[in-house]
């Protein structure tokens, strides 16, 4: 036999036994986004590589070593999107959304691609939900975005299991000043830096603070704090955020080491973290990116947003036992012979028409009655409807409750719906 083809490393199938969890998350996201007046946007998975080089930054892990990029047959350089913020801004510029007040609050959901080292909570294809807002400066829209995410945790039963961390990176000038102080400190401690950090020290020193290497914990902990280098305006912005979060009852911690891995952030950055997922503990991350529209060739327009990792969130939902039940059929048809199968197909259509929310399954395979009953039982259905030779001849259907010990009853077809409604409700 020919060898079986399997999926590639770090990408996953979502199997039928798990898809209800995704539906649960997706429908919760849709409801919450709509209750905050956010509109969905769907951008392409494939974009010009240039989009990510110009937005995320050339000296970030994503662009340096994680993007799936290739040359198209005509020589165009293309990439699978590693994140969705750049595409949203690109689409907003391209379609004039930045000037349309009604289109300033967007959300998206979709797969992203990064060539990372696969492990629990870290995949090469992973799904994100994100929210983005354009055209609004100041801290209050940041609070709204954080409140929106907090509402999601509440609806998903996760509110007790995630913590909010915030920080400010200040303005570009603040960051330039902080960078030189940080570089001086890191140079003084260069013997304690790992290879990655030595490299970052030269290319993008703030990102040394973003290291995931535990051996670097001490040197990072003792580094100067960005908050000591904010100008008055930046400090006011950050204080405004904190005051409004307090007013709205959202607890937070300040984490001065939070710098985020992407280049386009300024002022507020934040992460929602959990202690329940081991090393991959950040479930949602975001911040303000006022310079991004300019970087992508448009007029400077404030921007702020976040993205959450759906796999990490689903792992959390499963781990702490808030997962919804696997949906099961209501009715399963057990059909003896071809005439009964055809008759059952018609009757199933009538039931679906009368009760569109019920799930009705017909066994079209024509197996023996015993094995069909086994399948009916395994399907989790509440009721088996049986059409055999006798039922065909008399125009009846036999109704068997699969979850209760009762006798099978045979009813005329005209009475079937009222009997079923009595059982299924
Ligand atoms: P991390 O620090 O965990 O690598 P990040 O800073 O690269 O995350 P972002 O680009 O901000 O992550 O993406 C937002 C969220 O998307 C993350 O907080 C995480 O929940 C999720 N995420 C990011 N990369 C992956 C991945 N490779 N696999 C699964 N989820 C991911
Ligand atoms: Mg990362």
C-alpha cells in the first residue's frame, strides 16, 4: 500500500469531537463583539511580504525567522500572514475605513502562521481573534478594549483564571531615551546575557526584556524601568488608563518588563496571562500602535488593539472544566431495507421541517437491525425511530427511547410529531 500522507509539523486538524468547543468560543466572541458595536473584517491569509516587513519590523523574531514566505510564479514576494493587525490596517487604508467613523471598531478571527518550535500552546498554524480600533487617541478606548476582553473571559467562565498586566512604552522620544539607558545597563551586564539577547542588544535592545530564557530572569529583573523615563504627557496617559480601569472594576498589575515582541507598539501595552498553561501563559496581548498607519503609507491615525490565541484559550476552557457538552442527535432512524430507507429519508425531512432545531440522523447504510441499534445508541440520540417491514405495510413508525428503559411503541405517522414533541420537548 502507498504511504499515508500526514499533516505537517505544528499544524492541527480540529476533529468533530472537538469542534463544538471552537463553535462555543466563536459564538461567544461574535456575541460579545456585537454587544460592543465592533464589526467583523476578513482579510486574506496571503499578503505581500513587504506588509509585514514594514509593520512588524525587520529585527523581530517573526520577520527574521518565523514567516512563511515564498516567491510567486511571477516573482512577487508573498507571505502567509503571521498576525492580523497589519492586514487590518492595510485593508482599512485601502478601503478608506480610517476616514469612516462607523468603521473604526473592527474584529477578526482566523488562522495565522509562524515557523516556531511547536510545543503545547505554540503552533505553526494557530488561530487568533483580535479587536482593533482606529482614530481614537487617549487611554479610554484602551480601557474599552480591555473591558471587552474581560467580558469574554466572563462569558467563557475564565474570569478567575486570568490576570491583566499593563505597561507603558511611552512616546517614541521616551523610548529613545530609555533605550540608551537600557543599552548602557545591558552592556555593563553583557556577560550575563545569552546569545539571543546579545544579538538583540545590537538590533532591538528593548526586546531583551521579552526573553523567555529563565537564566536571564535576574538580569532582566534588575534592569532600569521604562516607567522612569516617561514624559509628563505619557505618564498622564498611563495614569488615565489605570484610573479608568480601577473605576470600571478591572484589577491589573503593572509589569515594567512587558515590551511585546512587535515593533509597532507605543504607550500602552498589555497582556492577559494565566498560571494554568505552563510556559505558554499569555492568552491575549495587545497595545497601542499609533505609528503603524504612517509606517504603511497613510496619514497618522491612532490605532489600538489586541489578539488572543484561540488554542490557548480552548486549552484553558478544557482544563478548568467549563467546556460545553458535545451536541448529540435528537432522533436516529433505524431502517430495515431499501424501501424503508427511502421512506425514512422522506420522514426525516418532514421532522426537520417541523422542528428545525432538532438534529435528525438517518442510517442509510442498510446494516442489520442489531448493529443499527448499536449505532443509534452510540450516537447519543434520545430516540430511535424504527421502520421495518411491518411499519412499512401499516404506515406506522416505532418509537424507542434510547436513554430510558421503556417498551417500544408503534404509532401512526400522523401522530408521530406529537409523540416526539412529548419526548424531546
Ligand atoms: P508569545 O510571547 O507567547 O510568543 P507573542 O507575543 O508572539 O506570544 P502575539 O503576536 O502578541 O504573541 O499574539 C497574540 C496571542 O496569540 C498570544 O498571546 C498567544 O495567545 C497567541 N499566539 C501567538 N503565537 C502563537 C503560536 N505560535 N501558537 C499559538 N498561539 C500563539
Ligand atoms: Mg511569539
